[in-house]
C-alpha cells in the first residue's frame, strides 16, 4: 500500500494525504462518526482540491482495488461516512472543493462544489437576493455533497422538498474514475434514465458528487413563527390540515414535539424557557413565509390560530413578536437532540408514516413499548408536515444507558420497524441507511426493489469499491 500512498501524495500534494505514519497526525475527525457510535481505522485520508484530482484518486484506488469512503462534513447519523476498522479503506474528503462556481439569477440556480458548507450556501444565496431553502440543525458543518448523498430533508421540506427536489444537475466521478458532466440547470430533460436521481440518496455507494446545480427561490417578504399547544397527536394532524388550507404555500415549517422531549430541554437548558408544554401532550412549531408583508403574515396566522382554537385542536398559542423570539422558539426545537444526549444514550429512529396514520401509529407503538419494556421513555418529535418522526427511545429513568443499548437496541429496533411496516411507512425518512441499518434493510425493503438496487450497484461499481458495506450489506 506504500505505492498507493505515494501515488496519492503525488496527485494531491503531500499535506493533503494524511496517514498514521506521522504520530502527530490525529485522524479521529475523519474516522469517528458524529454520534460516536463507531470509530473506524483508515488507510489514509485524502483531500483532493479539484474534480480532476478526485477522478485521479479514484483511478489510483481502483487500480489497486482500494475501497473509498466519500466524506463531507461527517455529520451523518447512520455511520455512512466513516471507514470500517480494517485499516484498508481510504477516506476521500470533499471539503477542499468549496467554490461557488456560478449564480444564474434568471435561471434561479447556483452551481456549487460538493464541499461547500450548507450554511455558507444559504448566506451566498441571500447575498445574491435569493433563498436557498435547505435547512437542518447540522447546517454549520454539513456539506452540499453530503446533503445530496443522503437526500437530506430538514425543516422546510413540506414547502420546498428534499435535497433531491432542489437539485437540477450533478457533476460526478464514477467508480472507474470518469467524470460525468451533468451540471444542467434544466428543469425539463427527458433523454433517458435520470442518473441524477440515482446518485442522490445513494450515500456514496454509486459515485462521488463533486458539484451540483441547485435551485434558488425568491426571499420571502416576511417570516413568522408560532408555537401552539395541542391536546393530542390527532389534533396536531388536524391543525396541519387547517394550516395547509389557510396558509397555502406560505406554510414552510410544521414541527411536532412531545411533552417528554420538551421536558428534557427544560431540564437541561432551563434558560431556554420552553412555553406551554406542561399542560399539553404535544406542542407544534409553525412557520409562515409570506410574499406580501409582515402584517399580512400576522393576520393570516392569527386567523388560523383562532379557527384552530374554535375547533378545539389548539389549547393555547403564541406568535413570535420579532426575529429574536422566532429564533428562540426554533432553538428549543433544535435543542431536543442535544438535551436527549445530555439525558443519556438512546435509540434513535428516523421514520416516516403517511401523515393520516401517525396518530394511530404513535398510540399503538407507545403502548407496545410500554408493555414490552416497562419504564421506557419516548422522545417523540419531528417534521410532522412530512410525516417524519424522530421516534427515539430512552432508557428508563436512572437505568444504565450503555447496558440499555447493549441489551435492548436490536429488540427495540425490531419492535419499532415492524410497526412502521404495519403502518406502510419507511424505516429511514431522511438520515439514510449507512452501515447502521444495512442489515435491517432486507427485512423491510420490497424484494424486487432490493434486487434492482443490487443490480445497479453491480453495474456501476463491479469491484464494490465505493463505500462498501453501506446501504447494501
Ligand atoms: C444535529 C444534527 C441534526 C441533523 N438534522 C438533520 C435533518 O433535519 N435532516 C436530515 O436529513 N439530516 C439531518 N442530520 C444528518 C446529517 O446532517 C445529514 O445527513 C447531512 O446531509 C450529512 O452531510 P455531511 O456533509 O455531513 O455528510 P457526511 O456525514 O460526511 O456523509 C453522509 C453520507 O453521504 C456520503 N457523501 C458525503 N459526501 C459525498 C459526496 N460528495 N458524494 C457522494 N456521497 C457523499 C457519505 O459517504 C455518507 O454516506 C442531522 C445531523 C446532526 C448532527
């Protein structure tokens, strides 16, 4: 393997190929996943600086039969972006490919390199007078290449769609090291198979995204946030229907948060002052983006909440008076995963169910878990507008989190995933499969779909060099 390392250094430059030969080099930032569930061992970390260098690296790895793990911000939650512990895989970090290549205001697009950090792209778009609506709590670290690799969702999917829906073209290095120049800004192109959609969400197993053309949108004239206490999950779904009807395309966010999830924020971050959660089993965070002005947005919101209170699906509500209050409400929602981590280790789920069936799913599954594992605590929150719940399972109060995970994780996953299947849902709504769920996928994916996925992988990557062991075990 010395020959390969030398070759990679010749291609990318000595400082951009890191190995543990140098005792001063710490590879943990690339080898350890964000949740600290898995620490791999890389042969090397390679950081090419251009598409041509990515292609050359892939060719060199393919010639020596070396597996490649593409990596962006390494914020993925399913152990997809880190190597296994064989010490034979090369981590290919895209973070040096971070240029904004072009903004086309008339076509409403921007063409950007894969390593651009999401938050920077939002800022670049705003400076140009546009909205780039992809938004998630990891946006300060995750990259657009990783967002496309995982088909990321986030908080504005119900209005603007997933990363997939925001992408018009891709530049990709395939498993043979060839560059596919697919950076089209076209909204219509029916010339055969859509390779873009094949690559998006493939978690680095079919190709390495080096650049993308993404959609831009007009900036809203006003954005208002409201917080509503609702008497049940069914009431939250009823409120969603009302909000769709009253706000139309202005409804850009609809998040549900269970009482226990909010109590963890209250316990671990008391300075955040969580509103209205003590009296209600669920609270909802709504966002209204208006193309007219703030007064219009506010009157729409007030009319919606009045109607919701009359119909009984909302007990009480507040509308943020200013941007600082709106940010504080969103901050509470975004603090739930962190508060949960403070509380101890937990079993995370990222599931989707048809919105209409969520109340029955939650009632049934809450009861099932309470029966099977007495004292278990459910941290239920998520993007209800998209039918996506983070239905997380926390050890009983005072229990040893490590032991809980060791003894119960497999069983809890099976209980929850079987319920998801019963309610016609998906075991991964946005985080993906990675290595964490690869062994579970065959139990829940349609066998014909799985066979086609395997055939595609075999056709595009016959040596199984791109992120082996991820998605397809
Ligand atoms: C606090 C927090 C909140 C989060 N919230 C959300 C959320 O609301 N919605 C959501 O969808 N996700 C969420 N995530 C998960 C994560 O942020 C997303 O999956 C994100 O899209 C990953 O981007 P990344 O650059 O960090 O990718 P990485 O973690 O580096 O990689 C993720 C996967 O994509 C592949 N990949 C990376 N770059 C490329 C590339 N250029 N070409 C091909 N494949 C590539 C990797 O091999 C890996 O399989 C959250 C994570 C955290 C830590």
